[in-house]
């Protein structure tokens, strides 16, 4: 990746629906080379997909819960079953295996506390868990999907 690729990525992170013509102009390329760079970034997996970002409050999913999970069973079979089950839960927006004092961290989006309680009951009934701790977000202060590519590349 060079500086032009970085500029393309920064602009696409800001607005993935930008036209190729405008994007090419903003990175000082003609349209065909710009399009080829985007295709290469997609083919190599740098760009995973392009999506519309939805405001959770506007679609009735205003309660964000961060769920820390500790487990006792670290066998491969258990971990696979757990990962498949949790990944299939539509409320789970992000799912991480962690280092440190918790084993897994989830970001869950639900309409309200009753919906979270139903989610929690399904979760704890599905597989044996040592400890589940829920933290409820009171306010979303910052939310971004754009990575700081300038700092990460040392430029």
C-alpha cells in the first residue's frame, strides 16, 4: 500500500458511496487507475465490504450492552460450539476472544432491558459459563468505523 491507497481508504471510510470520478479527482488519478486500486484493495481483503451505517436509536436498538464472559471449559469442542452459538445471535454486534481477566467480550444492541434479559437467558442456557458481567452504555460519546491510517503508517 502506498500513500494513494491510504488516501483512497481514508475517503472511502468517510463515504463509501463517493463516485469513482470524485474519488479519482480527490486522489489525483484518472478513473480507471483509481477503480483498479479499489478492486485490488477489495481482492486482497484490505476492504472487506462496503455498508451503510445505521443509527441504532433510530431503528429501535438504543440499548448497548458490553458483556464480559469468563469460561471454565477451554476445550476446542466447547469453544467451537460457543463461537457458533454466539455468532448466530442477531443482537451480538461484535464478538472478541480476549486476553486478560475475561475470556470473551460482546457488544450487544437491543431495544430495551426486557430484550436484553431475553438475550441473557438464551446465552446462559445455551452453554455453561463461569461468569457473565453486563455493562450498560448510558451515552454513546464517540462511535467510528474509520481507522486512523495516517498514524498507523507512520506518515
